[in-house]
C-alpha cells in the first residue's frame, strides 16, 4: 500500500501583510526617488525596515523633539518646527487611533498648561503628526506622551 503525503503551506495573515507592505514600500520608494519632503521641505531618505513590526505603539517625547522612551527601539521622533512634531513607528498606523497628552518625560517638575492635537502624518503611513500649544493657543514646545491603538 502506497502512503500519500499532503503538504500544506500555512502563512499567517499579519506576516503576509507585513511582507507585502515592505515590498510595496520598496517599490514606492524606488519610484519616488526615495525622498520624503513632507511639510518641513527637508529631504529624508526613504528606508524600509526589515525589523519585526512593533506592537507597542507609544512614545514619550521631550519638548525638543527627542525621544525619551518608546515601546519599540525603532520608534523615532523629531521636532519639525516650534510645537510641531512627528513620531514614526515601523508599521503603518493609518487605520489606528491616536491619543496624546502633554507631559514631562521625568518624574519631577511641573507641566505648563497647554493643548495638544494629533493627526496621521501626511506622506508617511508609519507616522503621527503632533501639534502642541500653550494656554493661549500659540504653538509652543511641550513634551507629550503618545499612544497609538490599532
């Protein structure tokens, strides 16, 4: 009697989506010449991360735009101009919810009063744009805590 073996290939949906996303990002980067000239006008090289997509999408950012800490080591932050920041994760956050609150990165001191607004980063599916204001509504450098829920 002859034995028949079945071979079944199993690919998880998240793994397939990440793989297709990385390929698509590479193609888009090559087609655009690799430059990202979003709101600041600064050219940034396009990069494709081959790291595992982060599941801990949060960051604590200082008023100067430097990252104090984050849920993933690959998360970056930058101050684009006074009171305007971007936080970039290593996965798309387009269909996610963004929540930010003003706050210091340490355990001492007092946070000045103000307001914060969030939106998806124009031109970068992996990013969040953050606006911080003082209590009069003027753009101001303020530290913040950001959580992204997908």
